[in-house]
C-alpha cells in the first residue's frame, strides 16, 4: 500500500509574477524562499523547503500539485501501479531535486483532472523554522480539481494512487485523504464543465485568523467570494478569496482527523442549500471556477519540464 505524508506543494501559473509574489507574501502570508533558474518564485507557509511555486505564464492556472511520500520505499509500489495503469512516469533529475529540497521526485500527467502531479520525498536537511506573518498558517491543506470526469478521477485516485475517500456531496464533489495522513481531505475532485483549479487551501492556527483575514483581504482589494462559513463534511470554518488572477484560495480553521486503523466509513451528503455551509453564506459565482486553465504541460513535455 502506498503511504503519503501530505500534500506538500503546489505550482501556479500567474500572469504577473511580481504582482503575484507581492500578493502571496503580503496578503496571503507566505514567505519568500528563493528564485529558481527559470525565474520561478518559491514560497512557503510551513517548515518545509517550499509550499508554492509561482511561474510567469500567459494564462493563470494550476501547473502542478506535489504529494510528499512517507519514505523512499513508496516509489516502487507507486511506479508499479502507475505503469500497470498505463501512465508514463518521468524521473526528475538530481540537480532539480536538490534545488527543490527533495531526495527523489517523479512526475506524471493525470488526464482525468488534466494536471501534472508530482510525488516526492523531501531531503533530510530541507526543513527549516517558519515564522508566520500576516496569517498564522499551519500548513498547506488541500487542493481541489475541477473535471468533467469526476467519477473516473475518483476511481483513479482511489484504486491507483491509494487515496482514501472521506465524504462526498452528491455527485458534485468528493473529498479524499492522502492516506494515512489523518486530515479529512488533502484532495478534492469536483464535477465541472472543464478541467481547471477549484481552489488551494491553507490551514490556519485559530479562528481569529479567519476574522483578521476578512478585514485584511478587504483592505487589499482581494475579493472574498464565499464565507465565513462552516463545512458540514470536514467541520472546517472557511473563507474563500480570489488571488490577482482570479484563482480561488481558502483559509480554513479546524478539520476532522481520521485514525489510520478503523476509520469511519465515507458519507454521501445529499445536496441541499446547507450542504457546503452550515451558516448559509452566499457564494460568489466566480468562486471555484478556475479563472484559467490547468497545467499547460502536455504528457510529452513533462519530462523536459521536470
């Protein structure tokens, strides 16, 4: 069985790199790490080497989602499953791994969600202290994908990648854990007309972080598009907002944690006006719609770009 530690990092394409860096540092609360050889900007929101990479691109969207494996022994069963499923696996070169604070990394193109995925083990010396700034972020929480092939994608993530289902809201969205990570979901897969980013989540330390964020985002002119509210599935208090390119980000506080042994069964929550929010806040139509495209990396170009 493939074992994960967590969702470790996301890469975003942004249309104005300087503007995006300023926003994610001074409004969202991430910390600058370094600038890569191709001008990409790496930031972090916890003690890991980095949590987010920003790439300049003509169109904004999700470029890559990276999942941290429990240890090096997980590569063999993961690669075996991917090859059996007919998914090409691309090894990342040692120099690139070193720049990213990784011992080893592989990448695939997942066609059902239409995005590049990375699986890696962090280098032993890559962690460092993290001091929160405007937001007391604890960790990168989860990433949710929009796709017209949600049911098939859920089956792939469950049966090939070994993620565990936690809950679903009708046929609209399924929440999955990076097993055996305890948090209710590290990934969500949502039914939508096209393949694009649904949102990226940051888990914060206290509920006061949600209230302070609401005021800070308004002062910065960053549109709040859903919340504050509380999700029935995960029991998280949430606040969704748009980055400068219109991509949806989320702060959340609190989340159900699952034991590795004898977890409860997944629930199917019936769609209703309060299925996504106990508090019945109004959702802006721009929320969760991606505002751009997923990774421009085609299956043939992943190896070159890795």
